[in-house]
C-alpha cells in the first residue's frame, strides 16, 4: 500500500509538472495562433491574386510597347507602367504584412518554448533538491525515521524513480532548447526578409515617381500633339546613336588594351543567366538595318557593334546576379541604358544589368549567385521589355558622367555567351 502511495505521489508530481509546462498559459496563445494562421492564409490568397494581376499588367505593357510609336501608345504604355508599379507596391505591402504576422506567430512560439524550458529547469531543480536531502542523511538517521526496513526500501525505490525522472527532464530540456534555437534562427531570417521587403518597397516608390514624372514631362514637351512627339522621338533616336558612339569609342580603346592573361578562363558556367527569356540581340557586330542605324559601324559599315547581350521577357521579370559579388555602381542613362547597376565578382569580372524598371539592391551590397538585383523593364531608350547584359574584363570598369546620356557604365566588354551556361 505504501509503495503504491509513493508511486501515485511521484506520478501526480510529474503529471502536474509536465502538464503545467506544456500549457504554460498556452491556451490563450493557441487561440491567437489559430487567428494568426488564418490571417497568413488570407495574405497568401491576396498575394496569389496580385501576382496574377501583375502578370496580366506586364503582358499589357509589352503589348502596348510593341505597337507603332505614337504619342497615345506611349502615354498608354506609361500609364500601364504606373498601374504595374502601384500594383507591385501594394503586393510588397501585403508581403510585408504577411511577414510581420509570421514574425508575430514565431515570437509566440518562442515565448511558449521558453516557458517550457523554464519549467523543465524548475522541475530538475526540485528533483535535484530532493535527492540532495536524501544524500545528506546517514543510514542510521534513515533507519530511525522509517517505521521498519520495508519503508526504507520503498523510499529508496522512490529515489531511484526520481533519479530516472531527472534524466527524462534533462532530455526534454535539451529538446526544448534546440527547438528554441531553431525558432530564433527562423525569426532572425524573417526579420531580415522584412527589412529587404521594406527596402524593395522604397525602390518601387522611387520608380513610380520617376514614371509619373516621365509621363508628365512627355505631355509638357509634346503639348499633346502627335507632330511634336514624332520630333521628340527623332531627337531621342539621334541622342541614342550619339550615346552609343560615345560608349563605343571609350570601350574600344579599353578592349584593345586587354591583357588576355588577366581574363578568367572562358567556359560555360562561369556566369549564370541573369534571366530566362528570348535572346533578341547577340553580342558583337550585327549585320542588320536596325544595328546599322543605332549602333557604331563595324565590318566596313556593313553592321553595327552591340556591346552586350539582349534578353527579352515580360515587364517585371526578376533579374538575378550572374555570380557572387558586390554592387559597385548604379546610375541612370535616359538616352541609353536607363536604370542600371553593376556587380563586381570574385573572379574580377564585372557584370552590368540595364533598362531595369526597379533596382532591388543598394551600393556596396553583397549578393549571391541567383539573388534578385532588380526587375526587368524598358527604361532609357528601349524598344521593349528586356535586359541589356554586359560583361567587362577585370580592372577595366569605370563610370562616366555624360552630357548626352546621364551616368554611363564603361569598360572593356567581353562576349557574355563565352561565360554563360
């Protein structure tokens, strides 16, 4: 009977300890967790809807840009870009709210786990104290305190049970501690993601302001008249050719001075494709009427020299870093590359990404191969949504302020196809 009572007492003690540690005021949190989960699901549904809308808006932009160059089509195209960016800003806001809710949920989990850790430590402390008290008593004292020898052995057995329970509690403590560390690491990643989203939204708001200003400036310059727009278009094309000639002259000297030994071995896979799409123009001397019209002469004026690789895709397509590196330059060239940025890689090569609608990185930022650095667009002088991707030889890259076309990336260009997968 006494043995049974001791076992019941021990069992009750541990059941109370474990149950209390498992609950730990967690009933209230369980309700909150359900609400947070439902809120996250609502955000996910809204994100899915907005992404679908984004895709449709991007296709509309590509459609209006491919039409004849008229003032009305250009205004329609710019209005489409404004709607796209407004949608993107709202999409980013929803992602920010979703991430914030996920952080709140994780913080609740961490709080719950921390309480379990504290309760486990407390339980171990009680058990250790119980064993300590028993160890302090000598055999004569124990025998005198017990009515008979059987009582002593019953309590000794109980002490063994307590000893085993300590090891069990320690294992629980370790498990809870590991879970807590994992949750904290996840929380840190979520918070970093939230900060990146907030930076991204800042870039999107800047892009929206620029597009609205572009629309306003176009209407002021043309006064809403088609004839004035066509004059403006002709002037812009002349500026583009002048800018291309300026770039070509500067880069041709650098290309001729390249030390072949300074170049990384040209082989597929050195760089990753910045985007998946259709190659609309290759690198080098292109024999076509378009190339002869827009690019510097090559091959005895039979073609025009193109210093990058053009890849076309829908407006807003993510543009990825071709390899690990550091963002070393960014700028805007309205009569040439539009919004652009450059990344220097560990092998010395520098890659440039142009005609972007939005930049997602800042100066000096470290990037990994495949990280999104911006979104595809058609800023600057561009015939459609695409990226003009350039690769520069090591130690040749620089930035030049141009009276014709804003801030230009300049360097000894190489054929990107020699390094891509």
